[in-house]
C-alpha cells in the first residue's frame, strides 16, 4: 500500500534527486528507490560490523585452528 506524504527538501537535494532519476522515472519513484538502496546498504554495513565483531571476539581461537590445520598440511 502506498501512502502520500509531504517532505520539504532543499533545492540542491532536489536537483541531485532529479539527476539520479532513470529515464521515465517519477520523482517519487526515484525517492523510493534511493531510500530502499540506502536502507539496504545500511543493513549490509551493520551486518558487516556484526560479523567483524564476532570474528574479532573469536580471532585467537580461529587463528589457532588455522595454524593447526596448516601444521597437518606441512607434514610429509
């Protein structure tokens, strides 16, 4: 369901939105697409940050496991 809303934006931002428009795309479509893309990028960044935090929390154990595996590969 689509809802109508009113937003006040600066002229320079409106020009940037118009430049971002694809051929035949209405301004409201551009805004919706850009917001969705921005939210998706934000979700990816947050997931990456969570992953990095987990990796860093377990880095010592992960590194030990890799060293152990490499030791077995180096055996004749």
